[in-house]
C-alpha cells in the first residue's frame, strides 16, 4: 500500500492502467474536500489530485464526479458550484448559480441536468457555456438521476415518488411510487429501472423497486426488514448484478425472486459509506469513513468478496469514478 501526496510542482508518474478517482466529501464547513487518484497498475495513490494539478482546493463537500464531452465535472455541494476540469484534471471552468448541487447527468452534447438539495427543482445546464439556463420544478431534495428513452428518472429523498422528466420538453410528466428516501437508481441488462429507497424507520421499511421505463409502472418490489437502511445501489458492467450497502455489501441478481439473506461482504466494524463496481475488472470498491473525521479506508474486493487491496483516500469518501 503506497500513499503519495504530491505537491503541485511534482510531476505525477502513472501507469497505463485505467485510473480510479475517489470523491472525498471532507467535513461540512471545513473546505477540505478532495479527489484522490488510485492507479491500479502501480497501487499508488495521489492524495489530493485536484490540488496537485491546480494549486488550489476543491472547496466544501465534494459530492460527485463524472465525465462529459471529454471534461470532468466535479460537483461541490456546499460551495454551490461545479468544477469543470480537462483530461489532466486542470481546471477549465466553473458552473455557478446553484443552490446545493448533488449530481450532474448529461442529456445531450449541449445539455445536462443537475439535482439539488434545496432548489426544489432540477437545474438545466448549457454545456457549451457551462451556465445554468433554466430549472425544472421538482419539489423536495432531488438526488441521483438516470436517462432512458428520452426520459430522466429522478430520485427524491423528501418524496416517496420517482419523478419522470421529459428531456425534450424539460418538464416533469409523471411520478411513480417507490417508497420513502429514494436516493439511488440504475438500469439493468433488460433496460429495467431499479430504485433503492432506504425507508424511514420506524415509520416505513426500505424498498427495492423494478420499474418499466416504457409505461412508468412498478413491475416488482422487494421490502427490507424494519431497521434496515439500504443505500448506494450500483450495478456491474454486464448489468446483471445489483450491489448495495446494508450494514455490509449485498449482491442481488436482477433475476432473483428474493432479497439475499446475508451480505456478500460483512460490514463488521467497518463504516461503509461509498460503494461502486469497477467496470474494467468487476472489482468492488467500498469506502470506510471510519469516524467521519479521518481519512477513509478504501477496500477493493473481487467478485467473490475476497479483499484484494486497501488504500487511504481523503476524509469521508463517498463515491468513485472509473476511467
């Protein structure tokens, strides 16, 4: 395990392996958010990759990272901004005018949507100018989004409904009941939409719902036990296996008829906070936030749940981006 924080003047030597970016929230109000870069080819880690490239800090609460039109878009929640970075992660621009952005989703080469905690809507972004061009009313705290068949499905932690936006008209056209505290969403090999709702104990249980994106109907749902709080739904490259956090790391095949009785990877004393699957090698990446005040442990497991690697990232690692 190697851990190499670099100064801006140092050249970063990396292998040809596809890299893994770790999004580190930092502590709310402290401005210590960061992005860690992990090189699976060498096992080396660049502790604060954005700072090493730009000689400045990310800001307050890094929420998510994705790539659009060759640029990286880093959503910084409490700083109310989205940083736009070139391929080498040097800053190329910034999107302002947002309330509390969470995730950005590309709609076309010219347009993207941004979910938000406090905007009571989804922002429309002009990707040519990197500016906010409009807003789609959507009451509550919007979270992760997914696009299929020109529809954008939007989760909302303050509503038991999954909202459906017509991406051509930029307007909500439907809503689907999926249970309380819905925050993560994926699509499977059959183009079915899966939504994970965490529930709100002791009033409601968590639920995993399968939605037909053509008719906007729930085809099947699976309820968790009271006291469970499942989160961080993700899917593998072949889109036939769902993974989520529920104390440990659980796996659910899209053709299964029941939720698993036990976790694939037991949580034990770990405080799993982020989860995703590397599409390049099917390995499971899980972030242990420990006590939320120190640098996170990042565990890498193979498809059978065997630990293959462990490295340190920043404070409160919540997600990953895979090249």
